[in-house]
C-alpha cells in the first residue's frame, strides 16, 4: 500500500473525536482525509444536526480542499464510528465528487478496507451516473 494512505489515515485519525457541541449538534463520529492531485491532504469530520443540515466527513474534507484553492481529488479515506478505516462514500459525497470532477471522477481512489488494503475507484462504485 502506498505511504500516502498511511499519511491520510494518520491525518483522519488526528481529527477523529466524537463530541456533542450542543443539544442539537454532534460531530466527529466519522473523520475523512482527501488527497488532492497535488499530494496535499485535507481533513474533515461529520457534523450531524437534528434538522438534516449536517455534512459528511468526506464532503467537509473536500470543501476544506476547495477553500484552500484546490479542486482535483486523487484519493479518499474515512474512519467510521467503530474506528475502522475505509468504506464507500454516501450518495451525496459521490455526487459532489462526480460534479466536481466531471469527466475524471471515475479514477478517484476510495479506501474501502484499510486492514486488507482494498481500494476501489469511484467509477466502480458509480458505474451509471447521470454525468458521463
């Protein structure tokens, strides 16, 4: 497995901390790291609200990347609530990646299971998306 995955896992682990912010908002149950095409790593955590205004960790990390001036994703990794590393992004996260990188989204690598090194391409997870 490429060393970048280790760096991404460490970066996501550094922000992975479940906590309650208010009686209506929790965060940090999921953490994510996104590696841009330039090789920089951006992190994000999930933020959950009682009124569905929250955000997934992956999208939060992508928005962090965009805020810092980049927009091309190379790799995505998440830490799930049970502490395991890897898993498929939800539909909203997939949709953002597809729209952000229309034409190139199929090659984004997703860490599916860090313990086994199983990686999937976003194109495998979204074979028939509305954007070609």
